[in-house]
């Protein structure tokens, strides 16, 4: 198999560094460029860091982006112009921004996932099935824990799981978003989906979906112990996306969940 030319944006960030480390061990990947949002006069892995420009991405096959929404759209504008594929692991997009990504995906292949882990995407699938199977007497909520450095809350994964609940009920997710709590010891169920986010220590990621009828509670949960889960998933996404036509894809498409 021909090696895939890869660009990593936000390469000095936590996920950028992890993807860089994992890519070094993958003989199907060739690093072409590394970028950051601000000028940094430094070489990493023998590659000079660049800004997000056409020159940085001109020889790449796939751009992997784990940054912030502002940077992601900077990258997408260039990718559309150069007809490059993009894997988006960035989270914290608004509804308007999500719709804009859909528009970009009409011109280039984009795989977007709030979480690149196989286990998390299986959890989302199970969340949809459970939500669909339970009647309206069951209320739901989502709980998540991440390291103290994570800025956005709820996490992109928690929102993914919330969408799973909404999909199961065949209701628009944005109509079901309830209250968003931060660092609460307990939080209530509601007619809408409430979220609670804990930020502490160096925890990689814990997620739990809960359904309650008042007489019983059903819990679906996932705990990540190693950050390579995400970087390996991102590289698998890049390798899968390289042969796809324009469109908006997810890890669910990659894993062929129906």
C-alpha cells in the first residue's frame, strides 16, 4: 500500500503530540507537514513547523485536525481550495458551525468525530439502541470526567452520546439539550438531557449515559486509560478517508455500524 502523506495541525497540543508519536510507528503514514496557529521557529521530527497555509498543505493527502473551532475553519477553507481530505477531532462547535462543516463536506471528504475510540463509538451505538427501546417514562442524563486542562464542557463525546439519546427517540438533539453543569457532585434527570462535566487531575476520559424510570437505572459507561486510543483511531480514519468521495463521515461509517 502506498504511504499516505499526512499533515497534523495543532501539532504542539496534547492530541497533536500524541498523533505525531503514533504516526512515527505507522509504516503506512508519511508525515508531510506540521502546523500551529502561531509562528514557532522549531523543527519537530525533522519537519519545520508552519502556519496553516496553502504551502503547508499542498503535498498532503489528509489533514488531521485536533485544535479549536476557529483554527479548524481556517484549515477547512484551505482544504476546500486544494481539494484535501480532513479528519476533524476538534470539539466545541456551535450548531451554525456544524452546519457549515456539512457545507464544506459537499466539496471534500471530511470525517468528523467527537471521539475516535472504537469503544466510545460502540457506546454511542448502544446508547441509540437503548434510548429507542425505552419508553418516555425513562429520563436520561450524561456524565463525563476529563483532565483539568480540557477547556470545553460538556465534552464533544458527551454531546455525541446526547445525540445518540436523541436519535433513539427520533427527536432533534438541539431540542433535547438540557442544563450543563460543571464540577457538581450530583445532578438531576430532566425531561431534557442534562450534562455534568468534572475537570480534575490528568484523567484521560470517563463517560456514562444513564436512563431512569424512577424504579430502576440503566447505566452505559466507558473509561479510557491510554490516549493512544484516540491517535490510533485518528490515523485509521485518515487511511480510510483517503479513498472516499466528498461527504461528511463518522467513525460509525468507518466501523460499518448500521
